[in-house]
């Protein structure tokens, strides 16, 4: 692996790998996938300070250790190992890497219920926890409510998300038991009903406002059309009256208009045909015929 110092991701699952050695020069590694091997110890990744994902699922590891140098580690898959066989000491190594947000330790041998208080509650950025298929899930009373109320940052537990209602119900149960949880469920239902009712009221108000605005716009348009029609009807007589009044004040305009009309009529008339003297045309034609005959004779 020393030939690939800039390697950032490797998948080496299912190869019967016994030890995590030979990765000392791969300090730029971001995703290391060594699942489905027979590794017994986490080692050789101390210098991978940019490692984000470490997959060691389905190996033979008993203790979480050797990850203190992985300052950027976000996701650790270590299900199907032997974690917890030696008690809480197998999990203490998680506290050396506070950047972890996702931890999958399902199907191991974790049994001590104190792991919640001593380990997982001390992980400041923990958002996703897979803990099912461990004996501890039966040793923690009201397992899901207890885990959710104990880890405020948790967003996903085992097989489903932690919704807001789940969080509120779990917190209420932690405060006052089942009675407080019932009251919280009642409050949640009332809040949802009110929100639903407010939504319908707001929607109805919006529709009413839209109808009122449309009605006002139609009324305004009709009023404008009526005003325009009235203006057009009144303007024609007023224009005629104005023309008559102007002619009465200026009689010379009548002669000017009449003269212009006559000139226009003369210009538009068809030209007159000129009178033609038929007898004169016959004499001229006979003379032309005589001249032609004399020319032929010559």
C-alpha cells in the first residue's frame, strides 16, 4: 500500500484479513472498509487524521481501541463482532473520538445497562445508534424511551427515526412517568388539531379574499366600460354643436368650405371628350389614298 500514498478509499472485505497492517503511509485515507474478515484488533490507523468512515463489521474484534488519532471520524460500523465480552471496557475507546455521529454496534455481546450512562450519553455528537440484537436492550427498562430521553442529540435509533413526537413523549415519560406521557400525547393531539384548523381557516380566508378581489375588479371594469360608453355618446353631439357654433361666429368659413367642395368635385370629374369633324377626317383620308396611288404609278 506504500505505492499509493494518496489513496482515499479502499474496499478490502471478505479476504480473510487477520491484521490491519501496511496502511501506515496512507495518511489521506477517508473511507476504510475491511468488513467480513477475521480481524481481532483495531490498529494501524493512528495517523489517519482525515478518516471519516471505518467499516469493521463482521470481524472478530472484542475491544474498540486505536481510533484516538482519527480526529475526523464520523461513522463507525462494528456490528457482528465480540464487543462487550469483557464488559464496558470494550466500549471505552469510543470516548477517545468525540467526532463520531454514527455508531453501529448491533449484534454484539453488549450486556451492561450502564453502557448508556457511561458511554453513549457521553458522546456529544451522537445522532445515529444501532444497538439492537445486544442483550442490553432487554436489560434497559422501557428501552426505546429511556435511550431517546437520555441522548438529546439522537435522531435515529435502531430500526426507525426519532421523530419530534417521539422525543416529546420520551421526555415527558422521563419527567413524570406514564401519566405525564399521556398528558403530552394529549397536548400533541390538541396542537395538531389546532394547526389543522388554523390551516383550513387561513385557506378559507385566502379564498374569500381572492373572490372579493375578483368581484371588485369586475365591478371596476364594468364601471369603466359604462363611463367610456357614456363619454362616447355625449361627445358626438357636443362636437356637432361646437362646429355649428364656430360657423355662426365665422360666416366666411361657409364660403371657404363650399369653394373647396366644388374644386374637389371638378378634380374628381372625368375629362370631357373633344368634338371630332367626321367630314374633315374623310377628306384627309381620301387625299392620303390618292398620294399612295400616285407613288405606286411612278
